[in-house]
C-alpha cells in the first residue's frame, strides 16, 4: 500500500537495506496529518455517539419556578426525538460523520497506487540506486565497458522519461483538491457552532452570561446574551413544539473546538500538498528543485551543455500549462481517433503486406527512372544535332554551281552562313544542359531536419536527485554527477606552486590549491550558507605532525610554521559540513636552508616554484656529474 512506502517499514525493520528512503519530510507530514484527522474523527464519534444528544425540557422549567415544577423531573426522551428535526441543524447532526468520512477519504487516497505503492515508481528508483551503489562504492564492475553501456541506457531512460513527475503531480493534485474541499466543509460547519452561525433558522443555542459576543474576546462564544440574566427558558431560538419545550445541545462546544483543531490541521496539510505540487513543476531553484540550476552549468569537454534545462520560470509555467491543457482537451480526442482507427482499419493479408514497398526503395526507384529519362533526352539531342549537320552538308554542295560572284563576296558568305546556322544549334545544346542542372539541383539531398531537444526540467533523473536531496547531502549528489558525466571532479585539486609561498620573515609556509572548475563553484554555491568548501590537512615533518592555521586573506589556504632545511609532506583533504568529500594528493617539499637569492628576486614571500625549479636544477646537474 502507498502509506507503507512512505513509512518504509521494511527499511525500519532492517529487512530492506538496499533501497532509498524516497519519502521526504513533507510526504511524512502529509501522512501524519491525514492520520491525525482520522483519529479526531474517531474520537468525536466515540464522544458523541452515532446520534447527537439533545436535551429538551418544558418551558415552565425556569428560574422563576426554581425548577420545582413536577414536569421537570419527568423523562422527556420521546420529546427529545421529536424535537431533533426542529432544533438540530445539519452541522449539529452530522459533524462527527463529516470528520469520519473526510478522514477515510484522506487516508484512502494514500492506498491508491498513483505514485506511492506503484511498481513503476519503485522500479525507476531501484534502477537509479543500482547505479548509485556501484559508482559510490567504486566496484570493479564499473570499469567494464558493457556495464558502462548498460548504465548509459538506464540514464537515458531516466532523462527522457517523465513518469515520476506526472505521477507525483497527479497524486498531490488530487490530495490538494481533496484538502481544499475538506477544509471548506469543516470551516463552514465550525462557523455554525460560533456566533457566526450560517443557519439563520437554527442558530447556536448555548448562552453564556456576562460576555459580549460582538468583541474579539467573544469570537468563539456560542451565542450572544439575550438579557442581563439569560436562562434556558428565555431563549426563543431554542424552543420546540410551539414554544412549550426548550432544548439544548450539550456537545456543541466539543464540536466547535474539534472543528477549529481540524481546520488548522487541514490548512497545514493543504499548504504541504501545494508545496509538493509546486515541486513537480520543475522550477529551477524554487520549491526544492535546486539541482536543476546545478545541472544547467555542467558542460562537456567541448564546452557544450550536457543537459537541456529551461531556467526561465515563466516559460516553464507556460509549458506546464500547455501540457495540462493538452492532456485535458487534446489527448482525449487523440485517444478517440486512435480507437476509431484501430477498429475501422483494413486488415491486410500477408501477401499484400509483402507487396508494399518501403520508403527507401521507392526513393531509389524514382532516382533510377530520372537517370534513365536524362540519358534518353541526351541521346535524342545528339541524334538531332547529327541530322542537322548532314542537312547542312547537302545544302553546301549545290552552291558551287551558282553564278560567279566577286571573290570577296564568296569568301564572306560561307563564313557568315554557318555562324547563323550554328547559333540555333548551340541554343538547343544549352537548353538540355540547363534543364539537367535544374534537375540535379532538385535531386540534391536535403539535410534531415532535427527535432530540438526538449527541456529536461521534468525528467525522472532530476526528480529522483531532488527528491533524494531531502535525505542525502546535496554535496554527495553533485559529486556523483562527475562519475556519470565527463566533468573533472574535486579530487583533481593540487597544490598550486605558483601561488603557494614561503614567508621568509616568519618561516611560514602557505599552501594554496588549484581550482577544480565548475564542480568547485557548484559546491561553493551549495555551501554558501555553511562556510563553503574547506581544506583540512597537516604537515608531516622530522619533528612530527605540524597543525595548520587559517590565513585571513583566503580561508581555503593553510599556513604552517616550518624550519628551514627540513623536508615535509603535506597531507590534505576537502571537507564540507564536517564530512570529507575527497582525499587530495600528497605534496612533498624540502625547505631550503638559504633563501637570500630568492628574497632578492621575489621579496619576503617567495613562491614555491622558485625553490622547486632550483632543486630540480641541482638534481639535474648532480646527475650529469655522476654520469660523467
């Protein structure tokens, strides 16, 4: 059942250790408040009984007679039953049933496997936990190529799927609607037990002396006083049977105060479900979705963003509203059209299915036919050009038998005539070439249009990570991304020899580390209210361990008092919130005995690079002397 998933009973009993605690503090509070409303409903039913009690006495039983009338001592149970329809309002008669029904509805919603209790939700969490456990423990299996491929398949499924977000939003949306309806009903019923009773015909009955209900102090009084000395018999609003009987409801104060308590509980429950519903909207940095901001800043080795996160909350809200409207208005029509197509389609036989060609085969055949047409056109143009040449040759032979003309004219005419005749031939040759070029342009393959990557604000991967951030430190989740993506981790920090220096005035060695890139900036953002990242370490020297001190200019640097001429090994690690996040590489450094040369060049604060380069030069020269 759903509430068993929230309680996580197997984990509490120690039977199911290999699982996440999926329920956060808000889901547990929602379950606790629903159970509290159920207990109140059961308690009111026990105190009131199945039927609200009503006490009716004759109107003659008043202060004037001193309640000494003989009718006052009689049992008026039958008259009480007759006056219930006249005196008891709907809230008086059914408030205990209302609480009981509402408690059953609130708890009953937890038994529906929408999100809690769904095998689909549990399977997605288990898939992520499998990857988490393997990478967190550094198993040897993680180095296997096939295992990495399976991991990428699972991660791709979580990135593209939105099942958890949809189920979580649906569950808390129904819970929010139910809470609002329950809160409205309980508030209206509770108002009927106060001076603001909504039933004008049957207003509140209890009368308290000496209190003014028009002031704030009498806000929860049952009824304002009618006279200076009010009595039960003087209340015209409590009369029954034509004014001969006066009735009182003894449990009205119980209903009133239990109604106030239930209203407060339902108000808190409504706020919690509203917060959980806003969590499923995927607004970066709001309502617990902090990891979306961190994921948007992750880039691969080529500088491209690894995840597609929509940061603008207005666009996210508009997209969410569009999805909801599509689900309400368009999706039912699509389902109906698909249903009609399924039952109205023509069922093809196996032979007809084989006859149908694929799109690729059809395109290939079209290309082949176009090529054949081009070749046929080229042959036709060649034949036509050859026929035209033959005709021109036949026409030139009889020209010699004509009358003699001046030699100049004879020489000019044959030169001009072939030019005029060759012009249309060239035009005819150019036309098919132009047509072929146009056809080639049409046949050129066009680039395949690609669909833009959808926003991953609602993906199951980030839903799981943000949901686990209530039970797991966000720093661990941020560092976990370095094991799934090609992003340098925090363990790559090293001692920066160019920035680290030796203060020669006090013989203080100050270590500074390199920047770890985007992961360090993300961790600093997450830990901005907790002091940020801290470097913890010590020096191991000939006299033992040397404790560190924090310099005032940079809290991430570590300062140590050293003695010249000694060799030290720097052991350090990265801490956050009192926990070690990564172990850094050790650094060995030999302090020189004489620092005068370096002081002339660098001053009092000499960088470690100066000493390291000198020591390397001395080692290289000594090796060369030994080799000679």
